[in-house]
């Protein structure tokens, strides 16, 4: 309408301008005859008449268009499955679609003009009217679920405004969500069932772990006790070391299964501590050599000579990652070799595992980190290693990368920032084994465990310290022991025991003997030990018990100062130097060069050559001490300090 008014006004102005132009020409330029003017206006009038006729014909077309749009809107509203109602501010129905009328079992024509609230049951009428009034007064949309006659409707009440912003109507939209709610309830029930199954799985794994760790604790404990016997031959010591490392490897496999549950529940955590990096790499090397012998695949490695001796990190988790990657590399390599590289890169340490195995298709690289995924159905294992390794690397602040070519092999690598530990205070050093001496031996220890072998192992480990030790089978018998006058400085107690478990014992001890300042250390194979974050215990010692870890806890809790002996800085007297025969300077310089580049395999090859001459055996024995500990710095220093043989 506005555009037509503009058109008419413009036409009037043009005619006025044209009339003024004719008047000016007739007055000032030359006279214009009347007949010419009449002819011109007649011509213009004809054109204007034709234009008006053309516009008049458009009016029916516009009306038809309006009618068509109204019909489309009515069709759209009436064919939707949602209820649509338009009411005035008094609740009178102005419009309702066929879906809404059908739900009320009435015709749309019968409902128009009636009060919508009269159609509602009395028990909800007032509640619905308050919501309606809220929409009108506050000019806000309201949404709620209306449940009646086993039908759930998602209703929306929305205000309709005029040009001035005043609410003139309220639009109601209602959608049947009965089936949707049923599906949501089914999904919720399925989720609860899955959570119950997952909880049952976790409980099962916890019990299996406890049952497996109990005999492993006995094996590992007695192995450590035998290792401390000084009369054993060198070969016997090596056999015990192999038993010890194999048991530790089995424990790491058990941890893999338990860690999957922790990953699923997002409950994985780190235990940061200072550890000796050379000894750590030596352990990894020994396990790799063990797997190598089983698989018959060559194993090579390269460790930078400038790696830090002590680092701060989670030794157990890092060990778990490297063992998983190495075992996988051997598993899928039938010919060729597996290569481990540990390199210093500024402030970071790069770990790189390469193999010449079957390789992985590029399309599968994103799937190999999924739980229980195995590249081939013939592969042994659960398919958990890579999943756990990637998660552990990420929580340690790194990222696990992979490159692979089918038929050529795979490479996994990651970088970690393991801060070097500058240990100057001997209290920070790992406890040596065996402990040579202690400053304070007036301590009392109470060992509480229902399994006799576990008590025997702990007693045997602590026995060299000359502590006064007593044992108890249950928490109840431990309380009786204290009641009889034995006041321990420290209690080593298992968590899971009959009659009275470890937690109940601590509770009863604190109530009945609040004056005691006894330190309590939880010793258990249960995952409950790792999950417990409370301060009820002063320390926690997982089974199988590590002797060094036990001594560290004793040192911290009882304030014991150990007398350390540093084997790496041993002095050789003159007699030793007279007996030991050394190879010529060229061979020694070659050994120094290999040690500086971390080529342990090549060093061992050179040692095998030297073994052909028995006079070098004392020299070889000394080299093996450094190689076993991967102590390159002291190995290089030792070789440089050797004078020419006489």
C-alpha cells in the first residue's frame, strides 16, 4: 500500500512539472496551440487508461494469492502431529488445529469460542491457569510436561504481541512425547544395568587381583630374602634375579587389566617420586632380553650416555608403558629385530620402539588404541596394552605417536619431561640393599596378616634391623597384643582379614587407645589400598612387597637414618690393580667410544671376544658390574683411569 501511494505522488509531481514546463515554453519561447496540447493530453490519457486496466487485472490475482497462502497455512497447521491453539488473554479459543481437536474428541468448530480451561480436569485447572496468567503478565514463554491418561505432552505457552508490544494472544504448542519418554526410560534402565555389570566386573577383577597377588607376594618375598644371602654363587644370584623380574612382569600384566577399569572410570592417577633412571633402563633391558629369548628375534638398543642418573616421575607407570610397547613389538615381529632407543632431547627424554614386524594398515592406526582391539585373531593377549599405554603417556604429559608400513614394521615413540633429580641429601637416595647399619634400633614392629607366609616374609625382611617384632593373625588378636602391653612404634597390617579387617582395627585402636602415637602402614594386595584416599593410614605398601619400598617407609615413618654405600664409587686398591690384566689401549678406547654412544650390544660383543682369553676375566667382571646397572659414566671413568699394564 505504501509503495502505491508513493507511485501516485510521484506521478502527480511529474504531471505538475510537465504542466509548468509547457507554460514556460508557451510564455517565453514560442506559443503552443490549444489543439496540440489537447492531442498530447489525449495521447497520455490513453496510455494511463491502459496502465490502470493492467493494474486492475492484478487485483484478483493478489486476492487469489492471499487465499492460496491462507489455505497453505491451514493445511500446514492441521496436518502437523502437534497441537496448536491460539487463545485470547481471557483463555477463549480463537483457533485450534484438527490434531488438538481430535485429542479433545471434538470438532474444531465446536471448540472455537469456548474457554480452554473449562475443558481441563478440576484437579489441574487452577495450576494451568496460573501458568497462563504468568505468560500474559510477565510476557515470557513457559514450558512443562503434561501427563494425563497415560499420555505425556510437552507443552509450550508463548505470548503473541501487537505492534505496541502488548500481549493480545497466547499460542499453545503441545507435542506427544510418550514414546520418547519410554525410550529414555529404557536407555536409563540399560545404562543402570551396564553400570551394575561394570561394577560387578570391577569387583571380580579386584578379587582376582587379590587372589593372584597373594601367592605372588610369597614368591617375590622369599626371592628377595634369598637374594640377601651372601653365600650364594653368582649363577644362583642370577637365577633369583630372573625369578624376581618374571614375577614383577606377571604383576604388571595383572595391573594392565585393573588399569582398564580405572581408565573407564577416569580414576587413573600418578605416583611421582625420584628413581634411578639407569637401574630402570636395566630392568627394561632384562625383560626385553627375556622376551627376545622366547621369540628368537634380535633385540638392539641405544641409550644416550648423557641421560640423567636420577629423575622425578612415576617409575611404575613408565615401566608399564615401555613393557607394553616392547612386548607388542616382539609379538608382531617374526623375523628381523626390535630396537629400543632412549635419547636426551634438551629438557625431554625421547622413547622410541621400532620393529620389523608385520606392520599395521594405515586405515587401522586409529583403531589400535581401542580396548580389546587385536590386529589379528591369532594374536595372544587381551588387546589392552596400547590402550593403556596411550592413556598413561597422556596423563604423564606426553603423546604417543605411531608410524607403520604393512610388511615393513612399526615405530612407536613419545617424549616425556622427566626432571633430573639433583640428589645431594642421602635421605633422598633409594635405600640400598642390604642396609649396612642403622643409627637407632630401639623400635617395635607389629605385623598383622591372616596368612602366615606373608607375616614370615615381612619378619625376614625386617629381621636384619634388630627390631622387636611380634605377629598377629587378625585385627582382634592385634588389639589383644597391645592390651597385654606391647606398644608398637609401627604396625604393618593387611586390609582384608577374617574376624576383624584392617579398617575396623584402626577404628577400634583410635577409640580404645587414643593416646598411642603408633604409625600404621596398610599392606595389601587389594585395589582398595590404591583407591583409599583418606588419611587413616600413615603410609600404604602394596603387595607383592618390595623390600626397598618397605625400607623407605620405615625410614620415613620411624625417622631412621641409613648408612649408604655407593657401589659406583668403589676404590680399587693396589693389589686389585696388580691382579687385573687389561687389554691394550686401542680396545679400551674403543670401549670408551661405545660407552659414550650407549652401544651396549657392541660392548657385550667386545666382551665376548675378550672372554676367549681367561687372563682378562677379572677385568670383564668389573665391566659387567657397570653394564648391569647401565652406569655409562662410571664405566667411562673406570676405563680412563686404567694405566698401561706392565
